[in-house]
C-alpha cells in the first residue's frame, strides 16, 4: 500500500495515475488518498503507516512542513528546503524526501531553459518553497516571492538565499498583483484556480508580457483560469499535470525500483482527468 496525506485531496488525480501504472507493471500495489483534518490527526496517521503495512506515502498541502518532526530522518533536499513531499520506509525508518522542485524544473525545461530567467512566484507554501529553491539551483537570475503572509515569504526568501546564493526578494500581496518589470516567468504556487472553486488570480495582466512563461502547480483542472488567460495573452504555459507526472515518475521509481515509461504516466493521468490522449 502507498498513498497520500493532505487536505483537501479529493480533486487530485494522483491515486488513479499511480494505480494505473502499478497495473501496467503487474504490481500488486495500491494508492490510497486520505483527507487529514488537522496536525493532530497527521501525527496519528504517520505513526500508523508501518503498523498498517504502507510501503511509501506522499505528503501534500498543508502538511509538507508539519510532517518533518514526525519522521525518523530526512534527506539533504528536505534539510535545505524545509519541507517534505514524500516518505520512504527503509529498515523500519520513515525518511522524508522532497522532489516537488525537481518535478517543476523538469516540466518547465521541456518548454524553456530556467537559466537566466527572472522569476516571480505567487505563494510560498510547502510546494512553493521547494520549487523556489530548485529554480534557484537551476540557474534563475532573479526570484521574487509574492505572498500574503510576510513572515512566510521572508523566511522562504532567506532559505533560498542560504541554499543557492541567489538574491531572492519578498513582495507584499497587493491586489491587483503587478509583476516587476522584466519578469520572464510567472508561477502560481497558490490554490487559486483549483477545482471546484476555479478562483481567478487577481493579476494586472497589463504587467504580464506576452512572452512571459506562465506556470501553474494546480493539477485539476489541467488548464486553470490563470493558464487560460495566459494563453489568451499569448504566453507559453506549463501546467501542473506535467509537473505531477514528472515528480510521480521519480517517486514511483524510488518506491518500486522500476524505471517507468513516461507515456504510461501521461496516459493514466489524462484518463483520470477525463481527457483524450495526452498532449504530444
């Protein structure tokens, strides 16, 4: 058994994707999503993983930071980023890992290189902080975090500076959101646009250049209101489903020892979302 702990998890297609890939490889494995109401219940769930026989677990919002004290050990990525997005169980120990940023970097670099990009990230939660550090490691020339919570934004900006040496700035969330001049990549790392609410981002689109690469971490729907507006403006886009595929492939290989075929993951997630064939 494998699975995901978070809140909310209902709209995330990860379980159907993993189950389809397990079946494709002839593995008698299953993936279960569990909606965990609070941090007290998170602690109970983590302590139950081994007695229940789990082989691995994904961690999603809002518990990627809170889970760390509940684990036996973490890898170097978690130590640098300050968040974990999946767990392996090795020799009876729960070990935290983070490949959120690695997934987003691979997804972005299928469209454009990150080297030299002037990046603005909206939000800096558990996934956002991982992405911020990995984007800095990948060679971005500038990174600005726009968050509602100043303490969180400044803490993540400092973590990026310490981990990478990149000058990372914090900017207050003031609506409508205006991007610094010269921004070449805009990433939505908030929940805004997620099904079923589909809330639009309060952007001043006049501050977004048509050449700016628009990236969204949301997996359902694939084309969020933000990405739809970006496309109307002429911006190239990267969707959260592509990121999910890239990071899920890495987790699958870590859990099973099997190197997966990307086409199988792409087809599985497209079917889970009720789409036709996956995009070429």
